[in-house]
C-alpha cells in the first residue's frame, strides 16, 4: 500500500445515503482474488447503462469532479462484509472517503487496505457536499499525522479519530503482516529473553 501522511486534493460528491457494498462493487465482479482491476467496476451499475455506456450524469463520470477524496452520504459501506468494496475504491484512485457514518465492517476493511474512512458530523457532511457541487475545484487537506481535516476555502478544520495502530499502518503503508515484519527485531529480542518452560 502507498504511505499516507497528507492528502491535498479535490473531491467527488456522491450525496446518496445507505450506499451498500453491492452498490460499491456488484457481486458478479467478486471472482478475482487479487486487488488489482476492481476500480473499473466501482459503482458499476450506477456508472454504466445496460448497454455498457457511461452515464454522464453520474458523479464519477462527470469531468467537473476529480480527486482522491470521495464525499458520500450517511451510512456508507453497509450491507455484506466484502473486502472487495475497499479494494475497488482504492483501485479507482481514492485514498479518503468522507461520510457522517460508516458501517463497522467497511471501516475495518478500508483501514486494512490503505483507505481512510473520515467521519464528520451530519452538518459538516452536508456543507461539504454543497461546497463541492457548487465549486468542483475546491481543494481539501487531510493530515493524518495531525488527525486534521482542513477546508482552506472556509479556513476551517476539524479533528478526526483513528485507532493508533491503524494510523501507524497507514503512515508506513503497512498491512498487518508488514507491521509484524517491521517488529522483527523487537520480537526476536523478546523471544531471546523469554523464559521457556517445558
């Protein structure tokens, strides 16, 4: 995974509540076992019509919007526990999803795959959606080190919570195995000092 410290980016607005994992990545695309290639089918049934043509009115197809931040409606990632939903969002180039509520399993899957679920208040979410739709070129700053989300055009920032372990993994680009490998020296030191009982 890519290291995550500070993201300065525009955003794509998706003002739809209760977006479930089947809408994020439909079940028929879950046959692959590697993470690559899922991005092209992100929101597949919303992005394309039945003939396979892009729907120009869908936000991800609209050239006015771009960036590494997806601003979505409340209760994002509900439904089944498929990890592929996080894979698809990450593979499509997003590094942050902002919502006022995330399903717990999706939140965990996102953090495990280099994607930051950034939770804000309902009021802040509504303001963000309106801002991006009104001024698509608006830039935002997500500072993981400070745990701060900054909106320069408002000169306003809010703090956000994240598990310290997951924060360290994101900053270093680690998954759980990478983290364990990074602790090899400490583990070996512990094992060498351990009193073995047989």
